[in-house]
C-alpha cells in the first residue's frame, strides 16, 4: 500500500523509520518531512494545514493510508476531509481532536465521564483570574485553552509568577487565539507517566509505557518545553496501575466520546499524574507524544502498519502489539535559546559516527539539508538520540554515548534523562536482594 505521513518532527522521523520497515508498504511519502525522514520516505513539499493540498496529494500518489503526526492538522479537521473521500486515516476527527485542541472541552468531557483530574476554573478576564489566584493556594497551574506547542502551561510557585503567566497568555497573546481563555488548576503532586493507546472508537490496545521530561533544565527545573527526553518502559506503571488507568480513565473517555457521536480512531495519549489518591489526568493528546514516540517505537516488535491500518479501518479487535524486552532512552538535542527564541542554521556534525554504535538511533526533528548536502538546524528541538539496552542503565549509557559524538554550535541537552527510572529500578533490585537475603 501507499502511505502518507504528515509532519516534520522527531516523532515523524520515528514513525517514518518504523513504517518503512513494514512489508505492507509499497511507497512511503512524508509531507513536508525533514533531513531524517528523507532517508526513508519520499519528501513532499506541501502545507499540511492546507486540506485541499493534502487531498490533492493523496489523489496524485494513490494513498491508501494517511498517518497524521502532529496535532495541528487534526485540529483543522483534515481527517474529516480525507475520510469523506474514502481515504483511511489514522487520526481522530475534528470533533474528537478537541480533546487536545481545547483544554476546556477536554476538562468538561472528563467531568461528564467521571474521569479523575485536577480541580479547575475557566477565565477570560485578567482581573478575575488574579482575584482567584489571590484567594487560592500555591503552587498553581495556568494553562492556555488551545494549542501552544507544549509551552502553554506554567506551574507557578508564587503569585508573581502566576500573574505573569495570566498576563502573558490573556493580555500579551503570546499563544494567539489559543490564549483567549485560560484554565487555572490545582497543582497535582506525584509521578507523571504517559499512557498511549491505539483505539478504533470501541476497542483499544496499549502501547509501551513511557515517561517524559518537560522542563528545560536538569532536576526538572525551568520552563516547560515540548519535551527534553523520554524513556520506556516507565517502572511506575505496574499491571495493577495500568488496569486502574484503563478502568477509570481510558475506557470512560473512549466510551464517552462515542456516546456523544465522536468515534475516536487514532492515538489517544493520556498524560497522567500518579497521586496519593490514585491516577489523575493532566491532559489528553490526540497523537503520538514527542519525544515519547522515539523511545516507544524502537521497542515495537510488531509491524506498525498492521496496527495503524486496523485503527483507521475501525477494527482493532484481533490485533495486539508485541514488544521487545528491552529499554529505550531518548535525549533531545536543542538549539541555543530554546524554548524561547532559538538559533537556526547551525551545521550539525557527528550523526554518521553516532549511528555506527550498536543500540544508538538518531531521529531528526528541526533539521534540513542545505544546498551542499550539509545538515543544519531549523527548529528548537533539532535531534533525538535514542539508546537501546537490555536494562535502563545500558540504555542511558548508549544514549549519552551517542549524544557525545554529535555537535552543533550552542547545542543544549539535559544530562539527567531517565535517572529517576534508574533510581527506581535500583531500589527495586535492592529490595528484592534484601528479601532474598531474608529468606536465606
């Protein structure tokens, strides 16, 4: 079959890399793609937010399956347009995509479905928002209602930080119309995990668990980003916890959407905080996470096209993904200045050397080839370096070994990706050792 993948980030390179290994694929196209996707797919230079242009390309290339990477085309209703023409799409409809494109819609949907989440209030007035902040406890979370590339969330520890966030979103309009309204939420405490499922609107199958690192600096400090790294599996996600998340979050969400006329076909991504009172939803996304996809997809043993096509066809009942029994750690290499105004056009060196190491994969995100075939940075998050190992320690070592072979001017990365997981696995190993010693 002919497959079209929409997007140009690290997630899309990981998807293109995995899809290109499928025996079912005759031709893989990627629009617009990047320097990495160009190695495993045919690049198509179109605006993926232009629904007519995407439909025209599908007709020209005789596309059998469209896989949508980022959230923006979904929020524009690209799925509805393509499905109306009989083209199979792995990605939810415009209506269902509001689970990500409107945090207010998602929160109200969670309320109707009885899904546990943080307490919240909605504001479009700066004065009223500030009055509420003065009367509530800190820390507190300020969120833009709409899409903000993962940067529209501020965790404020002081009133001054909270007021600044309100002004940035509502008054300065840093996120445009996405900030016409804000949510102010209680700040949940605990460990955050990412749970992704493929669903045909009724059935769903789990993808491997993962955990990402949102903050820009080591120790989870600084402003939020689109994600500075991730690892899979997440040791916090036990079979018991996964069953609880299934029963209290995933099943109610999928059934609730269907009951309101929104048959959800695609990836449903729940960002969940594991609190003392149980799992609670931080947010829903309607696509693969980035950088979670990079850590998860390298561990997938099954043919991904079987899964994506079954999802788009509305029948996942007989499909179950298989996984390699290994660990993956993804470290994001960012451009100087990110997540603010970042530098572009820096020449990247060392990728070819890095990928000669066993267990190291490099996915491109904000990159392009210049006229002389040199790789240059174009985005805030330029590359994702993934280490694959038999245990978390080995995966961390391989990831950073790969990172240390790559360079571009003012390159920045976190140096503590997956170290929380390493600590948990080490603690579990120590506890098991103690129990074994007690038995002796």
